[in-house]
C-alpha cells in the first residue's frame, strides 16, 4: 500500500470507554440502611503525628498509613512533602470523590472518569501565633475561600452527573466539617 493510498483509506473511529473500578453496591445499600436505622452512628478517625524536625512531620493514620507533611521553603520548611493546608484539600478532594462514586453507584450510573480540582486561599499573617505576630481572630485565619471543580463522565446525562456532584457535596462529611463550626478541643496529653 502506498502512502497516498493509506491516507485516503477511510476508517471509522470507535470510542472505547471503560468504567472506573466499581464499589460494592449491595454493601453500600447495607451501610446506608444501617445509617438510616441509627442516625447517631459515628466512627472515629485516629492519627498520631510525630515531628521530625524543622516543619516536617510524619502522621500514622489509622495505625497503618504514613502521611508526610512539610512546609515550603518560603515558610521555613524543606518542601519535601505537601503543606498542611494541601493535605486538608486532598482530604476534601478524596471525600468528594468518594461521595460522587457512592451516589453514582446508588443511582446505577457507571463512571468512566472522575477528577477533582481544588484551590484554597489561605494565609498566615499571624505567623502561627509566634512572638510579635499580627494579632488576629480565628475567623480571620485558615482557609478564606475554597474552589472545587469536578470533572465527571459516565453513562448518564450531564444533568444527572451534575445532580450526583451536588448531592455528594451536600452530604460530604469533610466538606461539611469545613463549612460548619465543630466542637474542637486541644490539651496536653
């Protein structure tokens, strides 16, 4: 076959879409029924954090996973790992992705793509409260704005996918922890 013949050959393109690895729909239904039967049911997440030096810390999460946290160079860290605020955003992104997956499974929608992009505006003009720092009140510190964009594709209309994202956001435990005041205490061990 000549190059000219190859260029003139008409081939009908095909689109192959695979689904993301699904979760157990029956297990999800059982878990949801348990929550409906006992709305006061709570779980407890446990983390043990140890400071290595400078601002680098290691957190043992759930007794089996290690998360490394550091600060960037301009904040006197070594920039060897994500900053604490970035870890918070990654937790939010993971929670939203879990929620979208669960709601899609509940609605019988097979997802082929799910990505969450997050940005958070955070400042530290109080320098962590170090001596001589600017006096500030708690509402002035921490994240001041968070923007989340979700890219989701599946075997449903855009309207259905949009409803899945809105539903997942409304019920996201991490998003609601960030949106709502929660009981918080800190003390010496």
